C-alpha cells in the first residue's frame, strides 16, 4: 500500500449502528478503515449484507439518521475535512459536487417524470448555478462523454423510460460527472445490467477516470469486475474488512480464508459427458409470440412486437438447453410460452402431446410435470405465506398426498433435497437470504416431481458464491431425477457450467444453436462472440452486434 | 401423529398464527397511544350499549315478589302476577303496582329507569331541561335523552359495522375481478361504476324510502347499493399491480385456478390498502344513516337514533341540550374511529420505523 501524504478520502474506525427499536441495535459496519488516494480505484467487495453499501452511504452521510448512528471514534475525512457530524449545508456542497455517486438500480434512480436534460441540469443548477444555453451545452458535452453522443440533442428531451438500462446508467454517470468530482462512488453500477452492457460501462468508467484523474470507490460482489477495474481491494464480511491490499497480490495470494472462499466460489465445472440418447420431453416448432401494437381510437392493430419469432427446439430428458441473449432478446418470453403462460403460435409438444390446443382445465394435470423457477427470489414467493404453505400449494392444487401429515412429509423431503433445514417451513420468506429463497422456489417446483423445469435466470440476482452453490444443486438434482432444464441466462459463465446445448437468441430470432462445446469453443456469429467476450473477459466488442 | 409431534405442532402453532410481521404491526399499534385509547373507549362503549336494556329501561332488572324472583327485563309478566287487576303486561312505573310489589318484596332498577320510548308523564312541559331525574333532559315527546343516546349509539354502530362488512365484501370482489382480469371486464365495470356513482343517491334513497316502509334491513340494503363502490378503486389498483408479480406467475405455473390466485395470493397482499380504508367506510356508513334519520326518511318514527335527536335539536332551538348532546356524541364517535384509523394506518405502513 502506498500511504502517501494525505489520501483524498480517509475512513478511520468507521462503525454504523442501526436501531431496531426496543433498545436493540445492529452493527452493520464495525470498525472499518480504508483510504482512497487521488486517481486510484479502490474496490469494496463482499456479499449482500456485508456492509459495503452502508459504508459508502456513510461517506456522504446519506444514512437514515438518527435510526442509524456512528459511535464515537468514527471518522471520515475528505480532502482534510471531517464529514461525520458535519453540518447539513456543508454536506450539500460536497454531495454531487466533489463526491458523486452512481447507484445500482438504473430503473429507479432516475426520476421518471423529468427529461434527461432536467435531471442532469439539476446538479449543474444546484452547484454551479448554471442555466439556459450554458447548461444545455454542458449537458450535451456530458452526454458525448458517456457515449450517448449520437443524437445528443434529441436525447435531451427523452424521459427515462425511453432509454435502455445501459443508457440510463450512462445518464447516471453523466450526472455524477457533471461537476467533475474528485471522488466517484459507484455502488454496484453494473449488477442490474447485462454482461455486454457491464463490459461497456466498465470501460467507460475506466476511461473517464483516467481522463479526469478521479478517485473511484467501486462497490461490487463480483470479483471479476474487481480484477478488471480496481487498483486496490478491501474484502468485507459481516461489517468488517477481513483483507485489504493490492488487487494483484490479493488475487495471487489471498491471506484470509474468506477471500479464498470467494475466489474459489465462481460457477464452474461442465455438464458431464453423456452418450445415451434419451427421449425428447419438450419439442417446439416455429414458436411465435407477437404482441400487437394498437393505435387510434378503435385500437386497431397496426403492427407487432415480435418477442419470439419462429424458434424451434427440442429438449431431452436429463439434459439442459441453455438459452442465452441480452435482455429483450425474448428468452423469458420463450420460456413462458413453452409453459403456456404466454399466448403463442406454433407447435408445442410435451411428451408427444400438443399442449397448445388444450384448455386450461385439460392443461392443469400436465402443469404438475412442467415447472418454473424465476429470476427474482424476492418477488417469486408470496410474502404472506409461510415456506411450508408455499411448497404445499402445488400439492393441494393437484391433490397429491392423502392428508396434511403426508404432505408435510413431502415438504420436508423437498426442503432436505434443496439443503434447507426442514424446520424452516414454519417461517416466512422475508426471513431468508436471496440464495435460500431461490432454494425455496426450487423446492416448490421439485415437490411436484416435474420432468421439465424452466430456470429463468435463477442465479442472476444472487451473490457469486451463492450462484456457484445453486448451480451445483441444479446439476445434482438433474442427475438424480433426470430433469430436463431450459436454462435461461445472459451470463455465459453459468450457462457453460450447466448446458449441454446452447441456443443464442437475438431480437426473438435464433442466432446460433448447437452443442455447448461447439459454441463455446468456436462461436460462429459476431453476436455470440460479443457475448462471450463480455462474459469471460469483461471486454466490450465494437462490432455493433450488441446494443448499448 | 405421535404425542411428541403433536406437542411440537402445538408449540409452533401460535408462532405461525401471529407472524413476525403482525407482531411488528401490533407493537406499532400499541405504541400509538391515542389510537389505542380510542379503540378501548370505542370497544367499551360499544359493549356497554349492546346491553342497553340493562342500563336504561322502564322495567326493573330483578323483582322479588312473594318469595319468587322475576326478571322483567327478559320476560313479560301480566300485572296479575304481582296482585294487580289486569291481564296486560305490568307497568312497573305505575305507583299502584310499585306499592303492591314493595309490600311483599323489592325491585332492582337499571341506573336509568327509562326506556328509549318511555314518556315521562310526571313532567309538565317537553322538552324538559337536564335535571337529577333526566341527566340530559328529555326530548320534545318527554323521552329521556340519555336513554335515547345509548340506544341510538348502539343502532348507529351496529348499522355502520354491518354495512361496512357487506359493502367491503362486494367492493373487494368487484375490484378483484376488474383488476385481475382487466381488459373488457375492467372497462365495462369501470364505466358502470362511473354511471352508478353519478346517480344522486340521497334522492334515490328518499324516493325508495317513500315506496317501502323503511326498517333496519331495508335501509341497509338500499345504502349497500351505493356504498360498495368506495373500495373498488383501491382493490382494483392493487390487483392490477399484483397480477404481474412472479409469485402469481408461479402459482399459475403450478396450475392454480384464477379464483385461488385471486383470493389466496393477491388478496392477502392487497389487504393493507383495503384495511386502511375500512374506518372511512365505517364513518361514512354511520353518517349516511344519521343523515337519513335527520331528514326523516330513516328508521321508523319513534326509533332512537342520533339523526332523530339532531332533527329535534334543530326544531327546538330553545332546548339546546338536544342539539349539543347529539353533536357531542356524533363528533366523539366519528373522531374515535378516525383516531383508530390513524394508528391502523401507521401499523400497516411498511416504511414506518420505531421511534
């Protein structure tokens, strides 16, 4: 570590306590010290709940005081000035001016009712008093800077909903850069976007940093991102820094057991080689899902959004078909269409039976055999039902199990199978972490003993090490029950670990389709190559094959 | 199930019944002192007035006569049972009968020895001002105001509660169907509600009240025709939001029927918004009965009600105790409900933190 003169940001013995009511307190951050020098990038890495975001928010004093408080001894000095307990007017001069922040969720961090010009203009107005033509020129300059240069004038009047996730994140970065801050705090800026966008954003941040000589505090749970972007790294766990140091040193020679665990915990392995030729479980021919675009007083259909356009696939028992593509490529819609949760055209054969023509009542018995696990483990479990009730739901609908005791035994089996303590069935979803919730969602599907499972990005909302565990679990369950998986993901590392066959989708079309080995070893299409580069090397490819 | 298992379930059951979420809500509700007190006052008053016959009645609670016990509050006895001359029901305020009973026993009177329709014949002029005999005076027909208020409070609250429950059921079902299915069903029902809601309901009620002889159940039915619309918008919005949640999709993938998804999955999550609204509907229900009574189109003439008392106050400005009593009781009742609602809303607010 190069502890030169005074670092730009110096955090000493920072602790944060949250009051839980009734005099109870929870220490989210416990005696953390780190510093960031001018022009350097420090990464705070750790799993959800490790206190990394809370540490970052306390730098700008943005925590919900007085519910949160800093015990005596906590100190945050920025350019020689103490920020803990600093008066509000002083903090306002620092926030968004000398220290800027980019948040994780591009969907909610922009005001949906303001145009891009107004959003960026606000920081200029507050800190520089800039208005009118001068502000406008500066905003256009900023948009150019973050790569939204093409039609920048037109973009000024756009509302957030008219931009893609990656573009919104670029707008956020433009807002952060508006006053040329000395320190940029990026709180998981790439977690909510596709791998291809992630690669582009990382390169943008790196470029901007070198150009302006900013310091950057980068918060993430993804070690690959750390390796790509940071100079130094602090590994956090349970509110404490367990290891800190130079990125190269830490990765080459991790000292702490937890760091070693994190580095080892990436989804890896390959699906086993199999030579048998099992029967097809699910076959689909020329699936089309077109959403009508209606206009005019009489709501006439003037066109279609072709979410899925002529996709054919066949899935064999005990095998995994990986469906990859960027967001908006129709992956999820395809999965929902196969389960008849979305209206579609074409032929869907489940075990030789065309299910597209079946009525809801006729389809119900078949639902038992085809199940789905969703991406967001926080949204896919009803908050008002206990875990036991959630898993029992399918049993009740399909009248499986003679009485409550027998169903209870099945629930216990299912929970054991996903490695959760069966006693958890009396508790409610909000008491569980993301990974545990995803296991509950898997148990809900498994208890019905399905033969076909759609996995809709089951790992993308999870921490890296939890992803690895879930992938391991999925592989095990597949071997045990001979499940056929349709595995939907934008993350090719996870797909590589599970899929026997890969289908690459772009704008509803199949771009490439073949055995996983062939596609990963020698991708034929530019689009596939760009996806690979983004996923495995975090490199953005400039062929125009992927969106921005 | 073995004994050990049974014990285990019994132990787990109370925990399962009151989830941590609900425990948190209870704690917030309890920390809201004004709301908690209001709830207690409301409940105590309501329970007391439920037994109004024992508090204000022109019949004794218990009579001891000639070695036997009589319960006039519950059973109707002829005057002959107490040595009188007539076969008709005994009039216990008749000095002659009082003398007869007290010769051979005693009577226990309720704290207020007047029923809601008892005319006090000992007075010269009505309405009589407050006195030791009539704590809040009498109305213009010589009936004790305290007794009328107690019975009137009971009927107002009962009517309000029944109307609230019924209109909530109708409103929730209508809102749920609209929000869940959307499309043409939603469009059609929304337009119907707009037209239905545009009807001048008070006039309609007055016209209908002229056709039928209004009683408690008729009025309930008539008001229900219009009261159910209050909740529809809230529930509809919650269902529109809820139907796209992943757990609803998951339930559909499990093969759950629409009705099951609506009432087992979405409704419990839409309940917060609904519950928050209920006290307003209760207040509205109480007020609509009161206004009908005030206009004279409500409960049959002579029924004790707050609206009737208000109307008497308006007609007898020289007897201010009538209007003042009606005003204070109504204002107190409505305020109690609003205060309870305040605590309720805080308890169900997920963003509320402990202070």
